C-alpha cells in the first residue's frame, strides 16, 4: 500500500525585505576610515572645548653659540604675526655667563640692549643700536602674549643666549713676494691665521660686510686686465661673482651699513671705440636684495665722477672726491641734495658716523715744501673749521673719526724739533683741538688706520723705516699692528701684510 504525503503549504514571503545591519555593507577598510574620521571629529571638538594649548611657536632663532659683535638677532615665527605685539615683549640683555638660559631678574642684568626692528614675512630681525661687547654673554627673551594675525598667541616664554666672539683681522698677503695677493684672516687672541681666498691672478682690494659674515673683493683677470667684484661667504667658503665687467675695472667695494648694497668704482676701457680713451672713475652700486644681484650707476648723471666713497652709519649719506668738480661731494639720498666742499688735496676725507660732519686734509704750499692740515665741515651749516692752522709746525694726513664722533685719529709728522721721518698716530679732540700722542716710534711710519666696531682698538698698517733703523738690508715690508685705545699697548699681528680690515 502506497503511503501518500500531503504537500506542505508554501511559505509566504515576508511583507518587507529584511536588511542586513548598516555596517555589514562596508568592508573592513571602509570601517577603519570611518573610525578615524570619528576620532578626528572628537579631537577637533575637544580642542574647541579646551582652547589652543600650543599657540604660535618659534621655528628658528639666532644667533646661537657664538655671535658676531655687529650681527643681528632673528626670530622666525610659525605664522604671520601682529607686528606691533612682538617688540614690546622682546628683551635683549647682557648677563653673566653662568646666568645664560635662566630667568634673569632686573638686578642680574648687566646691560639692556636697544635697537630697531624689521620684518620679512614671518621673520623678525633686531639690529642693536651699538655693537655688542666681544666676550660678553647675552640673553634674548620673548615673553608670552604676542599674537598672530589670526589671533593665536605665544603662550609661554622663549629664551636663548649666545656669547660674542672677539674680532679678527683680515689683510692681503704676501706683500714682498711675486705670488698673487690673497686674503688672510688672523685671530689676534691666539695668533692663528688662515688663507681664505686662493686667486691665481690676485686680489686687488676687499671690504668686510658690516655683520662680519662676508667679504666683497675685487679680483684681477690676468688674461684680460679687467677686474670683477666677487662675494665670499666666511661660513660656507662659497664665492659668488657679482659683476660682469668684460671691458672694465670694477674695484674698491664699500658696504652700505645695512649690508644690502655695495658701492664700487668702475673704470671702462672703451676698447671698442678707437677714438675714446679710458673713462674716469665712476661710482656704481650692487643691490644684494635682488636675486641675482643687480648692478647700476649710483647716479644717473654720467658727469658725476668719483672715488674714495664713504657711507654714513644710517646709509642716507655718501661722500667721495668728485674729480670733475675737484672737491668732496656729499650726497643726501633722503632729499636728493648735494654739497660740494672744494679741496685742492684730492683726499676724499671721512664722514662722521652720524653723517653730519666731514673731516679731510687740505694742502698748504709754501716756498720750500707742501704740507697739509685737517679741516672739519659741519654739513648743516657748511661752516669750515680748521683743526690746525696752516702755520702750525705739523703735517697732517689721513683722519679717522672715533665711533662716537668726539675725536679724530690723525697721521701726523711734526716739522719742528719733534720731527720724525714717518708719520705717527695722534688723537685730536674735536671740542678744543688738543692733540695727544697715540703711537709714536721714529723707527716706523704709519699709514692705514681703522677702528674696531666698539671703538676700543685700532688696526694700523705700519712700515719699518730702514733709514731710521740704520738697517739698509731691511726691505721695509708693511706690518699689521693693533693698538689698544685704553692701555695704549701696540701688538704686531702680521708680517709682510697690508690693507687690514676688521672682521667683527
């Protein structure tokens, strides 16, 4: 007997489809990304609730370790700052070495440094009003509260310190050899010296940048007879050519005190013009604020000829001897005005640091000899004041201002019973014209003189006098000496060397 089965009733489909859980539709990676987004949203919400706990930060500061006495202090912020909010919170003070890096009370401050501020994007540069003291320790503090343009603040104090190095001396050497002249640097503290250029054709002259980090020099081209201005970095040793004087001599670089412009003298050979001779000296400038550096005449008037340029400390005035007008031309860039001081001597003289006066030698012709004396001109009133009279028994030559403008250092040779074959160094007081000896040695004659940035030392180029020494075998090669203006002690730092310059 066959067993029959009753077929089961069909299952009714559900009225609504049943969906899988929401997250089951995403793979593992999708779920991971979603989790990260939730975490970030939570962090943002937490930051909003708690406020900005980091604030504006400093990304770079300097100097650190050892600094130069004429260098600047820089602070680079993480974002654009409200420029009025920073200077009032920046403090630069001299401290004892053991206090570096610590909180310094007012009683522990040895000196407070004043200066001016400039900005370049996120970076603040502080330039002290006066050179920092060699060997001294300084601390820079930025107090909290400075704000950015977006409203974020510097939340905590930041401080760093540095020690100022002692100045060195650069010069050309060797003077006595047929080898090309090159630049050397010596450290007077330990006598160590280093050659920093290796030109096969020779260096004509040079100038150290105001902050002591670079040297601009004129290098000869032995194959063409031309010269070009080049720039040496003392930190990296790299050399950059600044001019391209294919048919000219470009020489005698002089830095503007802010380090952004170099003035130099240019003589064009005019080789392509048969009927045109070599041009006289004209003043050109190199603008280092452009990249690459650009060069142009300082004056649009091609009839302004000159040599021996000098800058005022603020860079607003220049002086030089204008050979077309036969006098010393002082030009003011603020209003474009010029003053001409007639002079028969041809010496360009020297501006005082503040640019308000100029000192120069004027020549006196008598029946038996030619002598010179020092005059000072007040550029505001154009009043001329002889510091000595033509009748005085003295022959004065170069005059160099002290940094504070209170006195001159002059090279002088007396013509009475104080006579010496070579010129000696004397200090001439501006207020009353009194003179006192600084460095007098009949066996030497003195030439180039330059103050260090602090005004406490002189570097002097000296020549031993074989006749005065009674030593005809002495070649009389130039030497470099340093004179301490406080102790009046003179120390020789280099033999067979010339054209000394301070390296702050």
